[in-house]
C-alpha cells in the first residue's frame, strides 16, 4: 500500500501538560506528516484557543485530574467529550484510527466505543498484575475486540497487556527525534569547572526518583565543593529545595518547566545525566532523549532503562532507590572523562534504533496490516451520542 493514509490519532491526556504519551503522539504525528500522510490528532486541551497548538490538533475540551499509574493524569470523559469524538470520527474520513492507552478513562476509550473500522492501539503503561485491573479489562474486553492491531512501546507494556487482557502486541519502541537533540549550546555557565549532575522530570512525582538524587547529592556534594545539580521539570521548587541540606542549596538550580529548546540545552549542560526513577516506567523516553543529546547517563537499574541502555553498555546503572550507590557511581563517572565519552558515543549509536524516521515506518506497517477488508473508519451504528 504505497499511498498517503488519512490517520486519526487519539491522545488521552491533556495536550498542554508535559507527558511522555503526549510527546509520543506529537512526534509520531509529525513523523507521519513528514512521510506524506495526512494526520489529525484529537486530545483534551486546557487552552483550546492557544495559538501555539499545532495545526493538526483538534481540541476536545478541558480535562480533569485523575490518579493513574502512580501519577496524576488529566483526562476527558463524558457525554460532551464523546460527542466531540463522534463528530471528529464522522468528519475525518480516516483510513485508520490510532488510539493511545485505550484502557484509560478518556478520549481513547470513547473513540473505541463510537468508531468502527481499521483501528490500532498503542499501550504505554507498565503496571504490576492486580485483580482490580484484571476486572476492569474484563469489562472492556468487548470494546477492545474492535482493535485490529496492538502496539506496545516496551516489553514491560506488552507484559501488562498480556497479563490483564490476555491479548498480545507487536513491540515498537517509543521514538526519539534524534536530530532535535544532537546539537545545542549549553545553558549559560554550565556545566562549569566543578562538574554538574542533571535531572529532567516532574519534581513532585515520587516515582521519578528526585528524592533519591537529592539524598545522593547530600553525599557527593559535600565531597565535591564545586559540584552543582541542575533540575528541570514542573513541580514545587521550594518544597524540593527544603529537602536539600541548607549548606548545599546554593548549588542546586531548579529551572521549573522548560521549553523544548531549553530542555535540549539542559541536556547539553550536564556532565552526568541522572535518571533515578524507582519504577512504573515502560520505556523511559527522557533517557532516550539524553542518549540522543550525547549525555553520559547514570540510571536506576529498572527493566525499561536497562533495555534502552543496551544492558548498561550505553549508560551506567545503579541499584534502584540506593542513594549511596548513586553517589558512588556518579563520583566515578565525574572522575573518568574517558569513560563518560565512551558512554556518550555508545548512547548516540544505540539511540538510532529509536529514531522516529525508523519507528514511524514500523507503525505504518501495522496500519497497512489492519486496513484491508475493513473500509474507512466510521461512526458505529450504536454510537448515538452527539
């Protein structure tokens, strides 16, 4: 099938709040457009009149915060959202519908209810097996039967799907826009002669592990008077600083939420990028971004990070949650510029497998596998909302 496709993509989480799924959807949409396909993305949006919203995005209204997978996701659900999804499906004339996280109570699940025809789902979540989730998936099983092709972004996400629903999925990893991260000027004054550690992520989300890094900095910061810690991400900066020894606070710089451009610059400002996450990661997109930037990486030894870092060949690993081990490994990396350079080189090579130019083509092959025999995407006869 060598023709441009009309692709409708459903993002379940608020577009204007940073998150891995939102970024995945955005980058996939732009990679598909670059390949010549026609793409429309429907998504919750807190500010539907924001002029910065990409032209391929269709806002589906505001969302509400809902605890989900150890975090707080902003989701849209209900009759008004369903009506908007129905109208979008009706008017889109899509060759294929691509829903993300269809089990979350948001637009993707609504799309599964209101649409029929060629449908692909991507599963991002990695969750331990639980009776509650199994029961929820059992209720949704009939809806999921509409999905003709399933994609998991990692082996952990695929395992979650298998354990809770009993289905299976093709493994297509998260993509990284490698060119976007390859070159950038460091932030002014960074990394500095005393060395620097860095962190990107939500600073008030426990599973991102900032508390582990701050405890490690209490150790290594005393040993190295010139060492600084650069932190970027949304959250309460004052509360985070209160967890740092007062004697070290002037060496901890919190940037808050940053633009994509400044995120790339921040990654080029770190002697060692630290990913201290404690779990709940199915892939680790921010680690892949750091790899693309050529940052030497020190990550917690969780399955998702070990996989993307080629078992430790493309980045150093430390024991999950062990601040002392993190401090020790960080110190050894700071003292060994040759090893840091070798890890950076290995990371740049390993991350090429995740470049969106490669990943998007694999996704298109899934689309092409489900399209024959189904006709176009259309509103299901029993979808009477709106």
